[in-house]
C-alpha cells in the first residue's frame, strides 16, 4: 500500500511539473496556433513531438546538458544520427534563403550521411526568422552578435516567433544574406541542421564559431555530428602571397604553412570555404570532392 501511495505522489508531482512547464511555455492552458501546427506536422510519437516542441521553443534550455561533463561523457556519442549538421558554403546557403519554388525531398546519404533526418521540405519564398544562438547562450563571454541562427520555413518560423523564442524576429531575404556575409567575415562557418524530433527535417542555418558552437565542440571530440560540405579547397602556389591568413582563419585547423606556402590537410578539411573568402590574393578555390560527399546545392538536388 505504501508503494502505491508513493507512486501516486510521484505521478502527481510529475503531472504538476509538466503542467507548470506547459503554462510557462504557452502562457495559457490552450495551445497556440503554431504549437498545434507543429504537433500535427507528422506522425511522430507524442514524446518525440514534445521533445521537438521544447527544443523549438527553448533551445537554450534544451541544449544546456550539452555542456555538462557527465552528459558529454555518457550521452554525446549516441545522438549524432538523430541531430546533425551539414557544412555548407555561403553560396549554397544563399540558394536556400533565396528559394522561389517549393521543395519536398529526402536528401541522399551522399549529401546527409545519416540514416534518419534527411528531409528538406520548404515552400517557395519560405518565411525567415533569426534568433539568438542557443550555443552562445551557454557562455557568459560568448561571441557577439548572438542573433545569428536563422530558422527557415513554417511551422518552425511561426513557432519561434509566436513563442518569442530567444529574441526571435522575422527577417527579409536581404537581411539573411547580410548575416551570412558578416558571419563569414568573422571566420564563422555555415551549417544546415537536421533533427529527428523536428519532424526528420532541415529547419535552420546556423553560423558557427569554434569557441561557442556545441556542434563543432562535439565534432572536435570525434563525434561525427557535422558532415563534410562536399568541396575541397585547392591553393595556387604561384598566386599565393604567403600571408598565412588562410591557416590563421581555418576553423578545422586543416591548413599549415611550410615556408610560407599553405598546405591543406584534406583529411581534416570540412570544405567550409572560409579560407577562400579570406584569401587576399584569391589564390584558393573550392572544387567538388565526391569522395567526401555531395554538396547541399539545391540546384543539383531537385
């Protein structure tokens, strides 16, 4: 009898906690329109929908365990298949932002080499929003500006706007392109993110720095959370000024200088293209690298 009473009290506390969390996130007993659209989007399980909803509305809280040593040690390696990013060039990111026609397809494993969460479903001229980066939110001295994570397409854009997630605001195509350009000037890479509990789909383009990005930190701990862009840089020795800027800016530590000349370690390089845009002599160019995968270039994929 005592065990039954204790179990009843535990269940009651859990239900009250869930109710409190719901009221905190929705500010009402009734769900918002964007919440209803999110839950109706696919046939995921209720638990998956609840997890995706919490992630969408409060990604900063959702990601907090990713900086806890215990969680990093015991859980990090089990999540890459369900939550992963694709390195993309600024040009390929711009094509998604400028999209004028609807897309609905599952990228091949040559593009997104994971068994799940590979779908790209967007309407033409998809709505765009930017919010504070949930990774940078984990650090008091994080890189600035913080509003560099761009959510693309509904119901995800409506979800973060209606819930005022992380200072989310709607942006134009021009502002989105400006964010990409400014982040690249800072040496930050562009990544497209896919997640199972976001209905197995692409939902955001993040601009990632080595000091704050939890995905890059995971990658540098040998967790395959970020996949290759499908490009590799090639440097012209004749055009090179031997300035060393490419080696200094490379976020993957894939470039070294030997007698002033850049040497690119293809095994370390993820094909982000930051070295190309930061070369004052335009001595580096990106070329397709099919042995490392296919780019997320929507012109080629549809």
